[in-house]
C-alpha cells in the first residue's frame, strides 16, 4: 500500500491510500498517465499483453462512443475520414 508523508507543516500527516481507491478516482487520461509513468520507470513494457477490455481498449471504446454520440455535428471531412478508416477492415 503506498504511503504519503507531508512535512513542512506544523504537524506531520501520514496518509494511507488504497490502490483501488486511488485508481477508481482516476479518469481514463490519468490512468493513461500512470501507464506511461510505469513504462518510463521500467515497471511495464510495451510488450506486455493487454486483455480485451483492458484500459487502452476501454479508452478506445469511450472515444468511439463519443464520436457515435456526436455523429450529427461531424464535418463532412471528419465523416469521410471515419468511413475511410472503417473500410480498411
């Protein structure tokens, strides 16, 4: 369990935060920052296998869902780009 200490106050604060509590309060961008930090510090490699519905997959699904919900405000160029990408598959 990570522990955080804050000094330079009139008193010491020792905070114990559960990893699950911490991560559940993070949004997808903050989780992505955590993943990038883990990679930079050698705790996670680019070769690590991500299961279906893992964080990067969930972020992709969130992004696609936002596009779908806002379909009617996309420009013609944006719609054409999406169609071009979809035709590749």
